[in-house]
C-alpha cells in the first residue's frame, strides 16, 4: 500500500482481501472439533463423534494420520486415553498451523519481504525433562484430559480445582513456569465461569486453544530451548505493543536490527512483563515496566539502542539484558520503516507457535484515506479497505483513534482475526498546524510531561506506595 520504490511494508493491498484457498475448510474442521469439547468426550453423541472424525480426516494425508485416526476412533467411542487426546490436540494444532502458514505466505507476497531460511528456523533439539518434571507434566496432562471428558458445560469447582496442586508444584521449577502460568491462567478463567452448565455463552475457540496448547506442552521437551544464538548491532525501534490484564502487563518492542559488520537487517522483538495491581492503569503501567528494561527509555526518547552479544531465540525474540545494551543515537521510526522495513528478514515461527492469533507483522502504510463505517475505522487504498483495530491501542500512550483517523502515514502490526486482516497502529504521522507530527503508542515509555500522563503516573505511584506499605504491615504481623 506504498509505492514499490518507497521501501515500506505493504505493497499489494489486494492480496489481503482476496480469499485464501482451503482456509475456510480448515477452520470449519477445527470449529467442529471445538464444539465437541463443549459437551465433553466422556459420552459423545453423533455430532461430537463427527467433529472428532473430521479432524482425523483432515490430517489423513500427513504423518499424523495413523495416530489421529486411532485417537478419533477411541474418543468417538468415549474411551479416549491421554495419548489419544494428545494426538487430537496435535492434529488441531497442525490444522491451525496450516492456516497460519497460508496467511503468512499471503502477507509475504503482499509485503514483498524476505524470510529467513530453514537453517535458522528453530532451536536445537532439547533433552527430555527430568523425572520429577515428567511427573508434573503427567499430572497436568491428566487434569487436562479430565477437562476434555467433562467438557465446558460440565465444569464445576471440584474439576477446576484439580489444577491447583499441579501449578503449585510447577512454580518453584524455573523450567516449568511457562507451563505453570498457562495452566494457572486457564484454570482461573474456568473457575470464574463455573458452573459451566449455566453459562450463557461458551468461548469455544479460546478455551479449545488454551486446552490444546497446554496439553501439547505436557509433552517433555515441548517448551523449547530458549536462546539459540546472540546478535550484535544497532536496534532501531518501530513501536511498542502493550498487552494488559487485570494482574499483569507486558510491553513488546518491535524493531529492526542492523547487524554489526553489515548483512541483511532483521525483524526482532524485545519483551518485558510485570505483575500489577488492578488499580494501576494507563500511563502508570510504565512505572512497573521501565525499571525492568532500559530499552523502554530509549523508545520514549526516540533513540536507537546498541546491543552486544544479546541472546536471541529462533523466532527473533531478544532475551533482553540491560548489561548488554546501551542507548544510541536518535532514530525515527518512520525513517526506519521507509528505508529498511521491506528489506528486513522475518524469522520463521516455531511449530508449536504456528497459530493465526500470533500473526503480528510490522508494516508501513502511506497514501491512504481513513474511512469510518459501521464496522469501525478502515484505511482505503486503491479502492481496498483494511480494517484498523483501534481497540488494541493502549491507554498508556498519546495515540488515540482520532489521531489515527487524521493520519496520512502509519507504522503498525498486521494481524488476522475473525476471518480478516486487521492493522494495529503503533505510530502515525499526522498534520498539526501545517507541520507533520508523529504520535507513538509508546511515547510515554520513558516518561512524559503530558498532563494526562503525569496524572496517571502520580496515581500509580500513590497506589503502589499504599500497596507496599500494606504488604510491609502484613509481613511485620
């Protein structure tokens, strides 16, 4: 959606609106299986049996065929065991992985951006977990299989509570915390929805996603090997994506890495997260995150960062260490996007992470017209509409839907949700008093003089101080 010689991200907007062959059929199979989990697989009816069998039919021509066919037969008869449920979860993940790959291929064609080769696609194989960890994984797998048998309509507090001792045993083990966090959050969500029989609406796709991912992570060695190498060079931030929940917050910096000594630039990410009280919101979130990653200060000041031997995963995630970085020279996100974004290579996604919801590709759009319709804001270029997801923009920054609607250039993340591509703005250029002004979602990451931001930071300071004082009082008693 920018001229081919401008160096930007999107080139072929028409490709984003054209249908992807086979995508609807694959999602229909997943939907049918997910519906089978609603009533549970302890005594499956004809519709549930058909949903499970459809999953087996969809992978009939793959290496999973034999195991999934057996698993589907057992599950349809109500006699599925743990291995059978794992096989069904793997088949579901493979189908959604194929959807992910088809969508990413379409984005690659639209953006015209190179992708790293298979030789850098993933980490080295890891050894199986030790015996103690294997026992914990088996306990988690048993609980997840009980969920599948009971179904979402069969949820009760006794069934959900079965996760608590497993999570408690996992948390002290550093290598198990990723799984523990997933199980804990999943169980908390299910507990808040008990009893399942009275639910007006079941989040069918979401709970099936969480269930299948958690189940596959009970396979020893499935959590990955972490860093697979290091990078040295100049990091040029494009923008910050903030993800907030009631008790946690995460900021993910999307950037282009310019390797030292030359070589193709790379798309990378650096993330930082922190627990939070529910009273800390808006710009106050940065107080929790800022001390944990110096890169946020550089982003807020509009500067680059110099990194040396920074660990990186196969998926392009920097395992940030402040000791390995220093703040660099001023760097403009739009200049970076215009000059380097289309040439930056994107890392391949690990097999277990191949899911449409994980798609988030940095792109540059220019020369569009904002259109406000019944479905919300959209950008129109050459007669094609690209929906703009303003709901994802954080309240922890100055970027507003009004600023996006008045913009003429945008750096954002291309996502896919509810059957269509969406653009999540990270920064926009707009005209104020005949001057071009850039507005960034992460502009307050390093601090702000903005009145609204200052008020939110002060409120957060007061809230955190009160909580610390109360915690100290409890510890003294």
